[in-house]
C-alpha cells in the first residue's frame, strides 16, 4: 500500500458520538499537518500531536473505564503503542534524525486511524451512545458515494 500523502476529514470518519467525532477531526487535522508541512516544521507538529494524543487517548480511556467498556485493554493497548512510537520518533527527531522518520510516523498514523476508528472506536461510540440514550448512534454522512 502506498504511503498516504494527506489525510482529510470526511463524514466517512463520523461515528455518531459527537465528542469523539470532534476529537477525531482534530486528530486528522494534526496528522495531515505532519504529512504536508515543510520538514523544518515537523517537530512542532509532532509535539502538537503528542499533546493531542495524550488528551485524546486519556478521554477515551476515561469513557471506557467509567462505563466498563468490555474491550478496554485491547483499545488502550493500541493507544499506548501509538504514544510509545510518537515519543520514540520525537526523541529521534529532536536529536537530529532524518525528518523522514517523523514523516513516516505520520504516514503510519494516517494508515492506522481509519481501521482503528472503524473497529475499536466505533464500538466505543456505540457503547457510549447506548449508555447515554439507550440506542445506537445515528450517523448522517454527506457526499458519500456507493459502489456496487
């Protein structure tokens, strides 16, 4: 699979739990900035991602813990692996490593996010909506095309 050259928010990423969707939109924007920024700005964007990732993943862990989400360990494990990689790459970049290592991380995040959102985050979104309202999320996606 070719490396993504950008990551753009679309309604296909919506999961129907607004706080999560808003956080995911910010995730996409920060990763995209890492994909397209000049090399001299990579460290700044990587630092922004680290701050975002800590907050994003802590919020999801709080939701999972507060509601006894059944897949908490698996879900949190993925988040922990992402942040471990982020800090390793950040340290390398700050020490003068080739900026391609940070760009490569951004490409991996762009590949990882859709699958993580489709499976683990969508299950959490459904769980949260069911806990709050007794039903499952209704997601309205604009400008979607369907193929046979």
